[in-house]
C-alpha cells in the first residue's frame, strides 16, 4: 500500500536496490496526499496488517469481502481494489481510472485525444465486475494466475492517459 499511496521514495529505492520510504510520512502517521485531499491511513493499515490472513481466507468464499470493508481514512474503492489485486496475487485485476478509460476507449474504437463515453468510476462490486467483463471483452488475457498480464496492465494505464 505504501507504493499505491505514494509513500515510497522511488529514486532512493532504485539507487539502493531496497525499498526506501519517504521520511516525512513513514513509518509515522501514514498520511498521504492524493492530489485532491489529505488521506490518513493511521487506523486502516494497522487493521489490515493485523487481519490480512483472515481477509485472504475469506476472499474465495466472498470475493467482495475486502471491497465491502468499512476502512477508515482514505480507503475508497480504487485503493481497496489495489489491495485486492495484491492480496489475490493478481487474480483480480488492479483498477484505476486510466486503465478503465483505456479499456473503454478500445471498446469504443476511439482515437487518442477523444472523449470516452459512459465513463463512470467503479463505486460498487457490480461496477468492478463490469470492468472485469470489459477487459475480457477487449481480449485481455491472463498471464499465469494473473487476470491480466502486467505488460497489458501497464500498456492500458498508459493508453488511458490519452483520453478524456
């Protein structure tokens, strides 16, 4: 989650070949700024760390368990689905706005710079299942146990930046 919420110092990590956290925020208050608002993960991340084994065990019987958890702070649908991706080792696809825009643009046959029609961010488990169906319909293929290959996921994220 440190990667997703911007708490990793990427330059220092690459230079040392070890994960380096931003000293002003880690391991202290677990506070991040997503560009729109300040997010506080001080209660949710310790809760997840203490309960992740139980959560992982519950997902096969109830895949939406993690998504439906009421987590304090900044854990909205996108962050919960990022966590779901990591907890399931990629068998559930990662979700973000740009991957969604890219998949819709492909589905709608749009040229870069176009406006995607009917984009609505994932807010429910049904929305997420529709996103998964969109990926399948567009021909994205699993890689091993991963829902979508990492290369396809990265390409989709980059491609999504070309659309409004």
